[in-house]
């Protein structure tokens, strides 16, 4: 379960930015309890966070920064075999930041234990790394690294440590090395990065997701039934999935036409149907495994009505009885629309915004940080479109048309 994430000098996140799933006083009831306590008070987390912002404001970069941290954790040991490994991607719009380290830190809960893990890294080496654990609610510093010097304060981290530290290259993460050598206490944190943070983007990974969902459908009868049901809910006229070749992983979607059932080759389905189908495999994985998924442009993978249904699936204790979470970006303001009874698809507690300054740096902030706080019955859609919360394009009406006219003149 993801509690929070911080990053600095990563992509357009020049200054330290923080994203949190921890519920606030604005929670509408969707938050889930955790084993964590902060200042003596129980901590709950929301299952969904949505990020709004203008084009090129850095929404996608928040998700990408999480993936870059994951990539470093999973791959740092293998960097030695790569001719020019990309260890990080710093802020590129000012020469000062090219030589400064990138910073990452994440707060997670694994098997009811909270962990805080982070590191600083430049193009050549790890400058700092730390792991704090809270197995009994109180912080234990399991290791603290300053360059090549890895210290183990206290007795929290047991087992062979000095030999692992000796095996850790200057550009490799100690956590990665520990997992490679099956250190029992480090494996759960490493496994969290391995199993979480699948980045779902509109086009880049669609073939991979299509193949993944097809494999689930072909190999698992229960998954086939669930995917069929979710396709039908989308009102696509689909009533079944026909497996035509297990070896070649080929399927047909069976449509109802009056009293007839007509199978259609999957390649002939509409792009909307294929996009929805490709999204279902990773989402069902998240519910089954209790993982955190990253969805870039949720509205690009489904109609606004279905995007709202995906959010409700994560927020439903019945559909999502475990710890599955979703972090997504969107331009779809209808998800902020006031519903009958005064509620919203997205509550005030889960909406975040990105804004890019004149210097090209991204700022990230939650709706809950605004003052005065938006009222419970406030029309968030209208407020967002009017620019009341930020995160919208600064375009004068007609400006783009005039720019085109001038370019063609």
C-alpha cells in the first residue's frame, strides 16, 4: 500500500514535490484503515488519486518519476553490464541541476509494516540511501548510507550486512544487492517495487496489455468470466469471449445481434473496445494482488462513464476488498461533476493538480491544500474549468486560432 512519494530533480519535478494517499478531514468515506499511526492517530489511505493539469504541466512526469524510482531499485545491480546506463533523468531546463543529484523517497505499508525508503543518485553513483522500518510502530533505522559508507544503527536489520555492503558497487543500491542475495528483511520492500507501479499509458504499452489480458482470458476461466462481464457492462453488445487458438493467443468477442450470437475477430473490434479490453487485465491484477497501478490519461482508455466506473471499482469495498490503489492523470472534468445528492465521482480528498511555472518546473498540490477549502457541495467541475483551483491552460479565447492565422500569413 502506497502512503506517499517524494521526488526532486527528476524530469520536470525540479524542486521537491510530494504526493500523498493519506486521507484528510475531507475524506468522503472511501479511505481504508491501515496499521499505521501518526502522532498517536490512526492513518487511513484513499484507494484513488487523480491528477489534473494543463498539457505539458507535468502530470505524466509524476507517474514517470515513480517508475524511474522503481527501475533503479530493480535494475541497479545490472547497470554494470550496460554500456551507458541511464541511472536517472534530472531537470533539463537549467544547467545547475544537471550535476545535482536526484532524490526519491517513498512511504509504503507491506504486511502491516510501514517502511520509508529513499535514495539520492547522480549520473555515476549513489550518494545516499536509507531504509526506516516501523515493525512495532516505532522507527528503526535499518541502514543509512552516505556514498560508499553504509551504516547499520541499532539491531533492526539482522543477518549478514557487512558482506552485502562490501558487495555493493558505488552505483548500485544496497536494497537491490540485499534482494539479489535473498536478505529476508529486505526482500519485502524490493518485492513491493517489483509487483507494483505498472504504468498504463494510452498507446505505449497497449500491445503488452492486450497480450496480458488475452493470456488471462485464455488460461483462467474465472478471469474470462470477469472480463466478459466487464465488457458487457460497458454496453458494447458483447456476451462472450470465444477462444480460437490457445497457441497463438487468438480470441473473438461474441456479440448479440437480436437473437443471434456473432463472433468477431478481435482485430476487427473498435479501438474503444480494444482499449477497454487492454485496461481490464492490469486492473483485475491490481484487485487480485492488492497492488498500485499508474494510469496515464484514464479518459483516453475509456469513455467518461466507464472512467467513473473504474474509479468506483477501486473505491468499492466489495469490488476492491484488499489494498489495490490507482494513481491516474486525466483531463476529464466530468469526473468532478456534482452528482444527485451533492457527491462527486472524485471527492475533494483525492484530487491533485500540476502547474508548470515560467521556469519550466512542475508544482504538485492537492485540492485539500486550497484555502478556503472547497465546500462539500461545491461544483468542482465548474470551479476547475473556471481556473479557480489552477491546473488549467492559460490560453486567451481565440489565441490559438490567431496564432495559426499569423503562421499562415
